C-alpha cells in the first residue's frame, strides 16, 4: 500500500475533476497532503473518483458547473467537511461544437460561456466570500492554448478560454493581496474531453510537438500544484502555457 503524506492543512476545491485534467490536479494536490473537494456532472463517475483518490481526504459534490445552486452547495460542503477552502481550481468546461464560427448556433455559444466562464466567476465569488477574503489562498483557472491563438473549428471554445484569461487578470487585480489568481493554458492533453483532436492519429499529432508527445493530466497537475504553492507566492495575474513547445511552431519561417 502507498503511504499518504502528512496532511498539509490546506484544502482545495476542483471543478470538473471526476476524470481528465481535473483528476490529474486532484492527484497532485493530494500527493502533497492537501484535502480536496471535487465536482462533476456524473454522480457515479464522481463516486469512483473519490474512492480512487481516497475517501479519507476527498469528497465529491455532483452537479453542473453553471448551476448556481450547485456552486453554493459545493462551497458549503467543502467548508462543512474541511473548515476551509484555500485553493480553487476552475477546470470544468465544455466544447459541444466543432465547426466554423460563421455557422455557430448562438445558443450553443451561450452554453459554452455559461459553463466555461460564468461558472468560474461564480465559484471564485463564492470561495472568496466563504474563506479567501479573510484568510488568503490561490485560484487557478484552466484556460487553453486555444484562448491565446486562433483555433480553427473550436472557435467558441477558444473565445471562452480567452475570456478565462482576462477573468484571471480581473480577479488577480481585485483579489490582491489576499488571493493570487493565475491560469494555465494547456495544448492538447490526452483526455476523453480532447479525444477528437488526436484519436486514431496520436503519433501524427504528437509529431508536431517539439517535446515529441501530447500532454497528460499530470503535466497540468504539476503546474497547478506549483501555482498553489509557496514557491509561486510572488506570481499573480499570469497565464502559464503548458504545451510541449508547440507554440514555438507559431513563428514565421
């Protein structure tokens, strides 16, 4: 059996964490001794994740990220279970459409923004008032490389992630000096969410990356652990690109 580290005394709330990037972030924070509340839409998947991560240190709250009642319950449950919420990781996101934005259904665009941006603001407001305003902490928003570059066929997603980057700036300015707020902009990470971008052609997709592979959830987990640690105490309002070097290919020539 693996021996868990001593408790750090810190607590994190991670949205959209029953699998993929959110799960990878939860693993990284638990590995250093944090206790964690994870959220997700599917209650069964969430229960499985809690058991896998360790039910002595993890709780799960099922619900849709954009649902304000769910946001309230998630923060309340975290406070009831652990008495604090030092870190918020806004990872919940959706990308239900693939195609040119010239033909984008505006109702779909609204759904993307509700889930990817407005929910992140809602969770940030609630953790701020519940704990961070008086006790400090950190927020990490999971943005995307699509938010800082043109992203053909996933334009709605990219626009929402650009908004996430700016939300990071606004929150970092307003919540200072008590709370540091940063974002992470990953390239393609091997998750079910991003599967359509590499399925059946992973070797070809990975060949475009200078580091020779696609990302995995632990890559983002490590970055989130850094941005919620004392080692990043003088960093706020920044977007950390974690992309295997693929942005280097954006140059001319």
